[in-house]
């Protein structure tokens, strides 16, 4: 077989794999209200973020997915991302949290949550 045959076969194989591989599903929002968000990924893990102006708690509820819960808060500016296999809790001693982001993996899209009234 010549180089062209291998190239064509490789292209066909790649197209077949793309056609039969399910696209990664977006997160499904389970509950959302001011100060609270709960969502799930297609792999079965459930994540939440509970946010007030003084405290942010992100939780990964089960191990359907590998990876961590990721949380980032905004007060006077955006803080760094914090992540953990099960839970991230961040505190603002001066009550300055005005929004936060939560996501289910390092490269996943983040969801914005605004604090509930405290």
C-alpha cells in the first residue's frame, strides 16, 4: 500500500471515531437560585456552590467523574482558583464576596453564582 492509501484509511478511521464518540455533554443545572447552584455532569458527579457575602462552599458529591470541584471568588477582585476532591470552603472576614465561579474540572466551563442575602 502506498502513502496515499494509509492517509485515506487514517482519515476514514478518524472520521468514524468522531462520528461514534459521543460529544461531551454540557452540565445539567439541577437547582439554581440566588446564592445556590447545583449541577451534574454526564458522568454522574453532582456539584454545588453555596455562596454568601462571607462564605463560599463548593462540593463534589460523588465520584462518578475523576477530578475536583473548583471554586473562585470575587471580592475586591478575582481570587485564585481553589480545588479539592470533595470540598472547597473560602471565607471573607469582611463580607466582600459579590460573586463566585464553580466548575467541575480544570478545563470545564464555569458557572457564576451571586450571593444570597445574609
